[in-house]
């Protein structure tokens, strides 16, 4: 019988009774990985591509959670650095691993989802870290609110090269605090009133970064990350999760997101085109009229932001194109048309700024 892959749960169950105890170290390690303990409360999925230098710290922050009934699924996305050696050195019975050819973060997360057995699912990037009580506090809210599909928290950005960096995500999305919410029935969080796709979806930036989220597996079990997207794939996933039920949040910073020279992006405006691509893919979803209106509002805002970026970069054609696209979306027409009208005078504006 051919040995199963680490993610093949049914195959593992069939194969285990046939396995012989081996004295070979590699076979002993494989036996340990294939043994299935009882399903955990939380499955933590950590994709990793060439982040061996950060991985141990990320895993330690997951392994050190005050809620310890977890499994930690590390998916090595074909790393060429010391990631395999770092993974091999980790000694925790809750760790499960898979190595795959390099296919991108979406494919790596999807591989982790195929392996996940927890009641709840959380994602942690290999270069980031959690506060010790993150999962405990989020699970407490989810247990008190059985209809809630996901809970997120604030995050803090940090850099070993710039100790002064203290930016938080909620600070750049102040619109979050204007939404109607109610206190959770237990714990210290809040539940957003109304349809999350309509309330949270149109916000100009995503408050619920994937590293901060906890999902109820029964609500999102069939969701996968789009492997067509190389950036903003998390936005696409989270927006679809908004369609699965109420959303809650904890206002404290429970996640630390590392900034370094290998980040997938450094500036918000670099994400504008991928965000638009991600949002346009959502137009393929089955949406009610009010949900589609909310999506179009978010798309219009993204096109305006892209036009603004091109405008101040001196790219008249790019600005006019983006503002022209924004003009077809409700609530954006006047703003877009005014900026289009201003494009011919842009050279004079840029000349004055340079002077």
C-alpha cells in the first residue's frame, strides 16, 4: 500500500494499522506526523516561503497560546533557504507539516485548509507573531456568539530596523468605529450589527487582516483562497467570509505584523491594483442587490484612490483612466469627474510643487 500524503486524512487512517515500527529516523518522524490525535479546538495554518529566519518566532507565538488545544500546520511552499531544517528542529507534538512545490501563498494556505481538523481556523504568516491570549479571547467570543462566523482584532506593525514604528491597523480605518455594534454576550469584544458584507465591505481599507482573524470552520469549510491572485488574496477570502454570518472584533492589538525588506508590499498604494482585481472577482459571487451595491461602492473608492495615486505621480493618462472608471460607480461620479477635469492642469501643478 502506497504511503499517504500528510494531508490525506482517510489515507492516513487506512495506512496506520499497516505501518511497522522502524528504527530509521526519517520513518519515525513520518510516523509521528501521520498519527492523528483527537481533533483540536483551533487549527493554526502557517504558510512559509523562505522565511526560515522568522519561522521559529512565529511558531513559538502560536505554541505559547494560553489556549493550548490547537494544531499547528506548517506548509513549506518550496522554500530554498533553511526553512526545512528549522521545521525539522521544532519539537511539539501539535505540529503537522507539509512540503510542496512553490505555488504561492494561496496554494499553501489551501493545502493547510485541506489538513485542518479544528473547530476554528486561524492563519499566521511566518514572519509575524501573536500575543499569547489571542486565541483564548477570540474563542471565548465565538463560544458566546454561536452565529458569528469570524472574529478579528487590531494589529501593531513592528520593525527591528525601526523601533519607533507603532502604527496600528484600526488607526488607519477609523470608519470601523462609526459602525453600529453591540457588546459580545461574553468576553471583551463587539459584534457588528447588520450584514458584514454591507457594513465592513465598503470600508476604504480592510480592518480584518488575515493574521488577526479566527474563523468558525463550519461556516467557511468550503472556502479557499484564489490561486489566481498573488496579492490581495486575503481580501478576496475575507470578503467572502463576510457572506457567511455575523462578524465580531476585539479592539486590542493581539497581532504583531513585521515590516522588513521582503514583505510582499511596503506601501498601501502598491496594493491598489491587486485590490481592484480582487474586488472585481467578487462580482462573480451570488449577491443580493444591496450587497452588490456595497461592492460597487468599495470598487468605486478603489478606482478613485488609484486615480489619486496616478494624479500626484504626474501620470495624466493613468489618472484619467482610473477616474473615468470610478465615474461609473454610484457616489463617485462627481469626485471622479472633477479630477478628470483637473488632469489638463496637472503639469502646472507639478511644476509649482517642484519649484
